């Protein structure tokens, strides 16, 4: 499996502009013709462009220097230099770019095909043909090309998903993702099976709508002070519109809810305000009446809608998906790939 990298640094350098030329026309019968030095070409830009097929910044580990082409100098006979080639760098949806030194946000790219220049190329210099005046017929003046911007850029990925799955390790988040989408995350009966986020897409209606779900590694008490895998993956919840708590009915779901809620609140208090609901999972392990009673208590305790499900047996998923869609404002759901 490809390694998931959601933060990295790259050095970027845009192209320098080409210098303007100093030249004079020397034609037969006109040995002292006018100034003819052309302009330098502008330097290429370094541009980020979203590629929907990418989900990690891993490529940049192997390609930490991104350099665009320099502009060519101007030439005689009024010829301008060619511009330097832009460097177009593909990044996953959800990529942010910051200037490492100033902290300035240079790009926040979400939609497929979205583009942003993160280092502009230098302008081309002017050739001497522009410096003629009535008193200065043969200027020996041209301007140099401008320097391209160079900077260290911190790239950060915040996955683009409408729904974020959160819960303790082993609650069944990855199982639920696999049940609702075509994703094939690793699932196993021990904590911290998921080490990096997984994304899946739920296709709804006749395929015209869809929304994506992020399954992030499980949280434990004290995650915000580094316990377990910590809270660094919680950044992937920042773009979600809705949080889905996955709680294991066979444990203590009320206590687990409180732990998870406290941890996400310690990371970012705004996350607590986000619309949320609960998938009370593993109902296959209890009798129907016990499950229903637990769901009622949990609903009263949390004030959130509670759905009784078995992600493993794929029961109770339709009402859950219908409510997710309703809250996201989409049409009726059709599950992708429910073998
Ligand atoms: N009986 C039962 N077991 C389930 C259900 N859903 C998940 N499991 C099991 O619970 C275990 C953990 O499931 P995962 O989907 O890996 O849990 P997770 O929340 O992704 O765990 P982490 O990745 O460690 O955070 C696996 O053995 C699953 O088969 C369910 O509805 N019923
Ligand atoms: Mg998992």
C-alpha cells in the first residue's frame, strides 16, 4: 500500500526572466541601423494543480525540489526570448500550501483541476529597442530579467470528505466504511488497525450525487496529549460537514462517546459544534430489545440521532445513509459495490 503522507516541505523556485538584449540592426547599405534588442522571456511559474486520483503527498518525498524554467534572453533583430516552461505539480484534493518562513497561505485547493501559482516567474527584461528617444537614437540600455520567486513551501493535506468517522479503536469504523463504499480498508480485531486515513465514496441516486467519507485512526483517552496515535489525523475532519461517531454497543458506548468528544474538542473546539450523529455498532452481539434500550439511553444522553447498525452484517445501514444524505442535502442513496 502506498504510504500516506499528509505534511511535507518542498523547495520551489520559479524561473528567472530572460535579460533584454542590446543589439543594432546591421544590414547591407544600413551599417548603423536602429536598436533592435528584443525583450527577455518571462520565467516559468510553479503551479499546483489538483489531481482527483491522488490521496497523498508521498510523491514529494522523492521530489523535494520543484524548479520551473528560466526565460530566454532577448535577441537581435527585434526577437523576444521564449518564456520559461511553467512547472505544473499535481497534488491531491484538499492540499494547502504555506510559505514556510512567513506562514502565508499560498493555496487551498479542493476542486479537481483547481490551480494556483505558488511561485511566480520573474518578468522578462526590456531590450534596447524600447529605449529610443528623439535625442538617444542608439541606446546601449536594456534591463535584466526579474528573479523568479523561490521559497520553502509547507504542503499540508486535509482530506476532502463530507463525513468523518470517529470512534475508539476497534469500534468498527473501517468495517462501516467498507460496508458503505467500495473502499477496502484493513479490518482486524485489534486496536489501531487503521494507521492512516481511508477515504470512500458513497454514490447516491442514479450516480449524479456522491459524497465521501473519511475513516481516521481510532482515538483513545489522552490522544490530545499524544496517547495512541495522537490527534494529528484529526486535521482530516476539518473539511467535513458532518461527524459520525461509531460506538461499540458491546462496550460502554456512553463513556466512549464522552472520551471521543473530549478528544476532538481538545483538538479543535469548532469540531464539537459540527452536526453529528451516532452509529451504534455491533448490534448483532446483543438482543434487539437490549440494543433498542441502549440506543434510547444514548440518544437522551447525547441529544444526537442514534442509528442501530451492524457494520459487519450490513444491517441498519439504509436509514443511516438516508439521514446522512438528508443532512447533506442530497437525493436518495444507492450503495456503491455492495457485494
Ligand atoms: N460482531 C461485530 N463485529 C464487528 C462489527 N463491525 C466491526 N466488527 C469487528 O470489530 C473489529 C474492529 O473492526 P474495525 O473496522 O477494524 O474497527 P476500527 O474502528 O476501524 O478500528 P481501528 O482502525 O483500530 O480504529 C473487527 O474484528 C471487525 O470484524 C459488527 O457490526 N459486529
Ligand atoms: Mg480502522
